C-alpha cells in the first residue's frame, strides 16, 4: 500500500507540476473617469469615485425609475486569459435584489461572454466576488468561439429584478492564473488506519468488492483526491445489509483542518446520491454513525435493501464516486443525474432526457394555473410540485413507462384534459380541470381506475406528491422548469401540505400515507413499501434540508370485472381557502364540478359558429381549444403567449392574439389589452417588445412599433370604440415618429454605397426574429410590421379627423413601401438568390417572415412576383423533403 501511494504521489507531481498562482491587477479602480455609465431607455445611471476597500473604488449608481431595463459601467480593458483562471474584485452595494452581470466582450461588443447572477443581494460591506473560468459562458455573438480567450472590454451590469434604485461599488479587478485540471482526474487513494485494510476496495471501480468496517468501530474512510479538486457531489453504493443510515462526510484542503460537507440521517441504503454544489477539497472523510436498522431495511429502485434482513454488524461500502461539478450544479441537474441511474418511469420523462409535453389547466382570466403532463402528472401551480400517479399490480410498481398512454380533451375541444393508461387488465384515466375566477380558483385531479378483465383485480393506486414540476428541465426562461423544492411535507389526517403553502385535500380517505426525505427514500418505489406507510388517521410531518421530500396517498382497491373506482383531490390555486369538500363522495363531487365547468366553457367557445364538413372537425376543435388557452394564459387584461417560460406579454404575440380574439367574438379582451399596454410606450415613442412584472423591457425589437399601431387600429375595427382610439392616439403618434427617426438613420449617403444599397431605408437591425439572437439583423419581419403600422396610422388619423397627420403618414407609408420593395430586389441580386430573404443583410431563407407581408400587411400585390412565388415554392419543397425523409426513416 505504501509503495502504491508513493508511486501515485510521483505521478501526480509529474502531471501537476508546482505552479505559482500569481495575481495580476487588471484595474485598481482608482480612476473612475476610465469607466463610462450607460443605461436602457428611461433608466438613470452614473459613475463616481468613492472610498474603496483599498484606496478608491468605482461606484455605479442606478435608478430604474419604475421601469425594467439595465444600468452598467463599462470601459475598454484588453487582456488575454490563460487556460485556467479566476477573475475577482471587491464589491459592496445597496438596493433591492437585482440581477448582476459581469460581461467581457470583443472590441465591437458583438461577441459577449458573461457571469450572470440572478437576484443578487449585494453585501453592505466589502466582499470578494470570484468568477471561475468554468463560470464564464458565451451569452451571444456571431463568432464561432465558445470560450473566452481574450477580452477587449469589461462591463458591470445591474438588470432589473426588483428594480428600484441603489449603487454598487467595485474595487481591485484582478485575474489569477490557476493550474489546469488534469483531463482525467487521478483515482483517489483510500485509507482507514486499519491493518489489514479494505479501504482501497471503495475506490477500485469494482462494485463486487467493498470496504468493510465493523459497526461500532471508530475508524473512518479517508480519500486523498490527489490535488485540490472541485466537484459537485458524491455517489455511495452500499452493500446489502451493510449500509449506514446515519453518516457524515467531511472535507479538507490540507489534511488537518476539516469542515463538514454533508450529513445523512435516516438513509435507506442502496445507492446514496449526495449533492455538494461548488465543493472544493483535497481530502474527504466518511464516518459511519449508525447502520440501517433491521426494521427499516427496504427494497427500492436501486436504492435500499431487502426486507426482513438481520441487523447489520458490519458496514459494507462497495464504491464511493466523486462526481463532476455539473452533477451538483443545481437541484434540477442533480435529480436528472439520479433519474438516469434509475429504472425508466420512476421519474418524469423530462428528467430522463426525453421530450415531454403538457397542457395548461386553468381558468378564464388567468391567475394561478396548473399543468397536466402527457403521462398524467399534475403540477399544482406555477413552478410548483406535482401529483404523479402509480399503480401497484401484483407486487410490481406500474409507471407511465409500463402502459399505453393516450391523451384527450373533453368533447375534443374543451380545456378539460385527460390522460389514460391502458394495460391488459385495467385502465387508469387521469383528468384535471380548474374552476372559479382568477382570484379564487381551485385545481382538481380525478382518477378513474377500471377493471377491464374478466376476473376480480386487487390494485393499489398511489398518488405521490413530488418535488418536481410538470414543466420540464429543458425550459429555462422566465419560470425555469425542473425541480420545485419541498423542504416540508405534512399530513394532518385530512389534507397534505407542501411547504405550508400548497395544500391538497383528497376527496376519498386514503388507506395509508407515506412521507419521506430524499435520503430516506422519496422515490415512488420506496413510498409504496409497507414498512414506510402509516395509517391515514396518523398525522405526520417530514422536513428535508435537501428540498426533495415526497409523499404518497395510497388506495387499496378490489374491483370486480367492469367495476370502476373514482378518487380525486382538490387544491386551492388562488384566493381564500374554501370549505372542505365532503369525504367519500369523490365521484359525485367531481361529476358536478366537471359538468358545470364544461357548460361554462362551451358558452365561451361557441360564440362564433363555424360551418365545416365532418372531416374538418379537428380544425374546429383545434381553433376552440386554442381560444381556451388564450383565455387561460391571459392575466386579467394582459395577453401573453404562455404561463411558464413565456410568462410575459410580448406586443408581437399580444397583437396577433388580440386579432384572433376579435374574430372569435371577444373583442372586449383586445380592448382591455390595448388600454393596459399603451401606458408602457416609452416617452421617446419606442414600443417595448414586452412587459412583465418588472415593467417595460427596453431591448429594441423593431417589429414592436408597427404591431402596437396595428393593435390599436384592429381593436377599433371590431369595437368601434372611438374614445379608446383617442385615448391611445398620443402613443400611436409617438410610435410613428420613432419609426421615422429609425428609417432616417438608414436613408443616408452611407447607405447609397454599392455594398449597402440593399439596406437603404430599412428599419435598423434588431433581434426581434428569434433566429437572429446571435447578431441583430435587418429583418424584413420588422419592416413588414412597420409598413403595416404606417398603413394603420393613416387609418386611425382619418378615423379621428386628423387630416394633417393622415397626409404625413401616407407620405411616409409610400416612401417606406418603395424602400422595402427596392431593398427586396437589391437584396436578391446582392446575395444571388431567387427568393425574398428573411433579412436583407443575411440573404437567408425564412418564408414565415415573408408571410407577414401577405397577412396582415396585405402586400402580396406589391412584392416582386417572381421572388414571392419562388419563396413559397421553395418552402413547399423543403416541407415535402422533410416529410419524405421522415417517411423514409419509418420505412
């Protein structure tokens, strides 16, 4: 063992030579004049010099003035970055929690890298802010480089979350070169101070061998990682009948001073996954404290042990594995890693790397809402935990992966979704719906378990409350999907509460209840075991520092052939808690609510009558269910494209949704939306691309201005509300004036040059087209919307009797239309293409952008006919090719 250790030490010395970790000051921050302050529209910012941590410091003061947006301090600061490094500075601040961004850009500020910290609470005293190389990621830019190798400019940015006003002070911006981590970390060396020792077997990558230690002996297992290593977690694989229920993991940088890294209490053995985010250590130490008691020895999804085993007299650890940083990056990534090591179906498919689908469950007018996933899990509120069903059949846990699954809507179009599991002998239909108003709503879950066989069947239905959203981990925008932490779960004999904020009242008393922490086994296979279940009449509470507590309500059901059993629950979405529903009458209560709700939705969705052949019924169903989703997704007057990742109101989506609502007999919602959005137009006339709880987003997207004017005109066409039109007329005029200034910026001599002529007169480049997020583009999408804005401005001016404005706007409309048409032809020649480009500077193909020219802009008679025809011919050819490829793959 000593020889092996010596050889290993030599190998490490060779592979990781001594390294002088020198710190270089990039800017001592003594000269505030080197930094320039700037901010988004209507946000104030300033740079000044203040007393620093050492000498002077640079202060960025900001005031969001009730708006969304950002403020920043920036300077040119060229420097190269080594293969491994950390950038650091002293910081303090005052003000509400906002997003803090440190950006590094190239000279043109087109390629941007950043470290982004959401809702950062700046300390009121000096604190060192450290950025590791791995924490710097590319934010955007057209360049192919993904890793930052050289910076030309540095920015410190405060982005509105809570907004408000405040300041941040920055001092001594430095960079420290660090040794490069080995490509493959060396295998840890294990010891336990015993002779003979089996410690090395815990790190030999052989699950058949094990480190053993008699219960009661004071020895610990120590791992030497070979170098100061960053890691994200640990995986411990315990042997059967030899697991520690309680144990402690400690870490050290020098082998002398130890700090507690993780503590497990009440573990169930098998495989233990421990999340240790951003951990750094050279040495690790495992100290077993208590074995899994014989009465708690259970079997589970690869985590846990056999029922009925004798008390452990020896600890048996087959393997301990040090996991990479990514393993513990956040709770969602951690659960994804665990899910991949478990049987398919024990975790939602989104956590197993599979595409997952869901639909909204909500009320007209928005407010809080739930989701139901394609496999039957129901999310209890936005970003909240979920109720997921499982069935125990003949001792085997049946999951969504073990059955045939189908989805449907009540009557084909009503927003009352259901998911049906089908096996050879039984079916389970899961239905969810919400009723009430936006400020007083309830979410319902219904489960119909039916015996379809010719013999009696005894089944156990388990409704598990899990710390996972239905919204999948891949969703990352406004409301990221993935884990929904549950630190506390309690059962009071009548309802289940999660974190004391989400309450689920079953409509039928369960036979048993189980609650568990993650360490004790919160997976569904553990929750249904008899050893962890308790009578439903016994209250219980469980807390979990990991935030992954779960529970199960289980119903033991014996069904005769053809018999059905219905259970369900109700959960408050918003408003005051209502009186409890009667227990034991699940079917009757659910039938009554569902029938009433169906009638209410039918009245709303059938305001417009469609006459279609029977074969087109699916078109009508899709239209009406889409209408229902628009009504559920809105937040009062606010129209928005979604309730999770897209929980914001984009004028682009809102204007087009309003047009759909107008045509389907709900113009009152269009009018409400116009009244709400108009005050957010900036004083300079810029129409914000979107608005959320923080206020108006200042990021320029040049389709917004035309869309707002279109919204105003279209609302009037359906409502004839002249008073409302006059109310928003000032904002319409400002938006048109803003577009006049934008167009003037490209109607200059510089744009008459041969290589720029195809851009003459267009709206300046923005990223309003999502495909252009790498670099702003001269998108015709913007121009077609802008042209429609001019057209509708003329209509509004004439409607309101402002003849002078109508003349001005008509002249601008005609000038802009001519510039667009000339640009389309010139762009085709410039790029050598025979279609209408998506963006003039790119010459790319994007027929969906061109469709705006046809509807609603109505420009089909004014576009170059050959280019327009070829655009849609090409689109159809691409569609047929894609369809053919799919067909070929299937065959």
